[in-house]
C-alpha cells in the first residue's frame, strides 16, 4: 500500500514539475526579440546614418549627448513635460523608440538607431 501511494505522489509531483517547466518556457522572452515600445534606457549608444556614433544619457528632464568627437551637450526637455523631445537654441533631439533624430543648427538632420 505504501509503495502504491509513493508511486502516485511521485507521478503527481512529476506532472506538476513538467507543467511548471512548460509555463515558464512560454513566458520566457524569445531570443533575438526586443520590445520596441520600451522606454529609452538610462544610457544608450546610437549608430547614425553618416557612420558616426553618439551616446545619449537620459537624465529624466534632460538628456546629455556625447558626440563622436567627445563633446558633451545637455539638452532640456522641450517643452518641459516631454520625455522624447529635447533641445534649446538651434540644437534638438527627438527620440522615438529605437530611433533618434538629431538636429544641429546649420546642419542637415541626422537619423540614428539604437
């Protein structure tokens, strides 16, 4: 009788473990997929259409842009309640998902991708 009960309990536990493993695999992110709607990370590097790279550090109400030449520029949110548009004077950045549009005074706008 004890052997029969042990077998049933083992079979039931084994079934539960298999079910739990299957559920955890279906909730796992797929390899190679990214969430395009995710907010910009604190620091991200972008590859630009002209071959250069920029780094954008999100400070919440502003961003710090590190250009390919090593120059750093802080741009406040514009208008102040925005989380995707930053700029002042003749310089601006618009962040949309994994894309960034970089506008510098007197230059053609540059598209960059994270």
